[in-house]
C-alpha cells in the first residue's frame, strides 16, 4: 500500500456518527453493491471520540470500523484535528487563531485553531496518537488522512501572539542576524530597521502596506507552519500504523501554503473537486458561468488533477471529495447535468487518479451542510448521483489502469509566485495562479496532455515548456531552460524578483536575461479606461517594455507587442488576454510539433496509453476511444 496500488478505487465520505447504528450495515452493503471499495471516516469526530478531556468513547467507532471492514471496504481514517471540541477551546482559549484585523476566529464551526499554538500542537499530537494507537493496526484501515483541508475558510495565516513569537523564531533561524534581515528587506526605507528579532511584528495592522519582503517572509513562515503541523501527525502515523498511505485533501484554486513542501511528507495527495461551486465562486466570465453552470468549466477539474499530480511524490494522487449534486456554499448551487458525476469521475482516472471518493454518502438534514447533496437523500433513498457512481464503477472495471500518458507539455508553477502577485499585484487582477490557469486552459483546448510541475522538475522529455509567471527563478531552472531543446514560452513577471522580493540588479527577467536576449526596462499597467479596445471592455493591461534582440512576433490592434521571439524562446511582453495568449501558445505548439488548433467548444481529451478519454462538456457525454479516433463523444461510456 505504500507501493502504488494499481487498482482504481471509488470511495465515499461517510459519517457513521450522524446515523443510527442499526443503519450502518445496510449503508456498507449498499456502498459495496454500488461498486465502492473505499470509505473515508472520522475527520470531524473528536467530540464523539473524546467527549470529556481524557475520557474516550471508542465503542461506536470500533463497531463502525468493523462493520465497514466486514463489508469489504478499505477505510481511510481521518485525524480529527480540524474540529477541536468546545472543552478544549475553553481550556486553552488562546489556541484560537486571530484574523488579519486581530479578531478571534471563534468556536462554532471548524478550523478555529492557530497553527503556531504550541499547546494546540501538543493536543493535536495527543489525539492523533490515540486514534493511531487504536486503529493503526486494524486490517480494515488502508490509509490515513491528516486533518481536513488545511487553509479552508482562510485559516493558514493567524495573527495571534503565538504566531508572532513563532514568526520571530523562524526569522532568526532564516537570517541569523537582524542586520541581514534589514539588508535583505531594504528596511532602511521609511526607517523600518529593527535592532533585534524581538522587535519584528506581524505584517498586519500597519498604516499603509507593509514591506512586501515582510509579507513574503510571513507567507513562507505560515506555509512552513502548516507543513510542520502536518509532519508531526505523519510521524506519529508512520510509527503507529506502518505500511499505510498517508494523504491530505487539498482544495480548488487554493495557494495558501506550499503544496510541494507538504507533499514531501505524504504518500498520496488528495484534493476536493467541486466544479460547480468553483465555477460560481471563482474568476470565470458571465458567459462561461452561463454555459457551464451545470457542468463546471471544462478545465477546472483537469487543471487540479494535473497540478496535484505534479505536487505529489511519485505522482500519486486522488480525489478525496467529489461533488455529487448541489453544494451549499456557493452563491448559487445548481444540480449537475445528468452524466456529469460520471464524467467527472472517469476524467479523474484519465488523468491518473488512484481513487475518486464522493462527498458525502448521505445528505445530513441538520447543521451547516443540510443543503449539500450526497449519494443518498436525507431520507436514505438514492439521490441521482448514486446511479452514476455505479455506472462509473462498471466502466472502470473494464479499463487498464496502468497505461501511461506521453509527455508533451509542461507548465511550471510555484506557490510563492502566487504569494508574490497577491502581495504586489501592481494592477487589478494580475495573478500567477490565474495566468497559469489561462495557459493551461488554452493548451488543453488544443488537446495537449499537460503536466503542471514545480520549478525543480526534470523538463527534458517535454516538447513544450511554459513558464506562465514565476517571479523568482531558481538557478537550477535557468540552467535547465538554457539547455532545453524544445519550445519555451516565458510569461510576464518571470524572473522579476530575487529570493528576498527585490528587483534583480540586471533588471527582469534577472537570470533569464540571456535566454530572452534582453531585459524589461519598464512595466506599466493601464486601467480599463486607458485601453480603449472594444474587444477587451472592462479589462486593464500590463505592458512590459523590452530592450534587446528578441524580435516582435505578435502585436495587438493598438500596436502593443504581445510576444517576442528569440530562437526557441517566446517572451510574453504583456499580460495577455485570451485571444492573445492563444495566438502565442499556438505558434509555440506548432513549432514544438504539437496540436495548435482549438477543439470544438466544450470538447476536451486526455490520453492514456492507446486510449483517449474524450468529454463533451456541453452535453455531459464522455467516452474512452482509441487515441487516433477523431469521433467526439455523444453518449455511452
Ligand atoms: C469541503 C470539506 C468538507 C465539506 C465540503 C462541502 O471543503 O472538506 O468537509 O465541507 O467541502 O462541499
């Protein structure tokens, strides 16, 4: 099981504590009959496991674990640290996180803890040890999930005294000497110099913006706190439950901590896929929201599959929560088009998932998520998704799970890139994450098989490498790009900052200057009212002024250079809009010998061995076809 298990699993998130014990065996039987082989339990059950401090009630959970195991389900057991109970918060009130305004994030929902609070860290380790000691050797427990969705509800950063103290210690460890920190951050500016690490405060509550280097250090620190919090649990689980995979569930369009770092300690990275909620809540156009309201934008799920596969050690990943019907947390919460639950499920396996697990088994008629659908309705009868899960299970039983996807296109992404563009956008909406998504979406519309990789990845086997926005370029990546023989596209702000958030001495793109044959001597951002372009109403512009030898290749209607080319390298000289981006990426794809024409609206594909999974996001149809087969899916599976 620490070895990759070749079978593809379907699973479900189950909360036995919500339902009468008399129903558990029937639930387990129905799960198996549907074709499910995995069940995730326990991640919010602390108040039932330990109702009073030090007093454990294991009986119900023992029986639930046995019932599920006896039915033939492999159990993914969660550590319950996302929901510390009331008695614990009352005993240790300063374990509560403080928000950016310094307000406490009180009890009464979840994720109310501060990652830096030593007392809470000890409690989290204690309950993890208890649960792991109880179930670590149980033959039914095949895997562990640490906590639940680190960062959900904006909870990675805490501005508490515990966080401040831990931040100071982190800074001392990183810089050693306060003079080095002052120099690195440029604290001579505005007389911000410190005499000791004890003088450094958190970067919130300043009169105007804090030093961006201060923010970046705080973002790195906050991410490291998540990683070390997680590592403490992993060490306990490895010790008390050897041979089981350890996973965690990441979220959609979420960059609050460095997932590459977290994955150093995990066997499998999971993520929670809610395509309809994400479409409604994130940056999509009104037209996309209308067209794909019941399907989700065709690239939302796939983008995360390819991103998290690239984060995960050995590329092992799964969907730990799959939307089965309306959710409760978006502005509006439609039901999926018939066929979409099956399509989302099969598409995840086409991208290499080991498991897709639906959230949740049965809609719970009380509390915060009473409007969130499950595979069963609140009355225990099947909801529409149950039949689609069954159909997916049937199809999967006929597919070869180990077939490889050939390497075509790599997109390089780092988490700190998004931190930098959030800290210093310089114009509204410029984001490393969203330009990465834009590149991904454009290339996927050409039909490329894409890996989203960290800057440390080996790039040799690809034909095309796109670096959408990577302000800090590690030395090693520079060398790899200089030696790369395929096509390269470099996006805006790449190489524009040093490790400590300064403009490089030789100006952007810093270490990539030679590669792009010149440098950026000025960056400006124009408000929408200055652009005067009728095809881009309401959008501003980012324009980089280039000096050097690369020739202008694509120019827009206003005479602004969108891209320049020098040998096998294209440099985007502005933050491109969709058509501009598509034009530049099509040219690079052509030169790389890869497809460069858009598939019809709503159609997407992904290769696996000799087969291609093809999906029609307009109709909800999907099919596995031979990879040379041009027929587009109309129905069936
Ligand atoms: C996830 C979370 C689950 C549940 C779900 C609802 O973010 O991990 O516990 O709240 O959303 O869609």
